[in-house]
C-alpha cells in the first residue's frame, strides 16, 4: 500500500478507536486496545485477487493453498508499510 492509498478515512478510523478507548480508560473502565490492520483479511484478499487478475489468474484456478501463499507473500512485502503508516 503506497502512501497515497492511505486516505483520511484510515487515519480517522484509527483516531476514533483510540479516542473511545482512552475515554473509557479515563472513566475507570478496564480497557485493552489492540489495533489491527485488516478485519477478516477481506481487503487484503481483494488486493491480491486484483494483482493476480492482471496476470489472468483467479483464486479459484490457483487453489486455496497456493492462493493463501500469494496472500502471505503480499503481506511480507507490504505489511511493514501499513504498520508504518499507522504509526505516522
């Protein structure tokens, strides 16, 4: 994910989640905030499917195991960028 793909919505979502957790903590509630990068992996799956479709490959013809391997390759290549953008 390039910097231009990190839109205001990403920052707003993270900021709102952080705000709500801090508010509850200030009110004395026990809190744990474990921010993630992708709920259920759906966005990652879509990105990898688009990447494969440019090579005329579908996840169905690739098969589950090979498709999961492609997803992990993508995560290894771009995962650090996503975390760095969240830290910014």
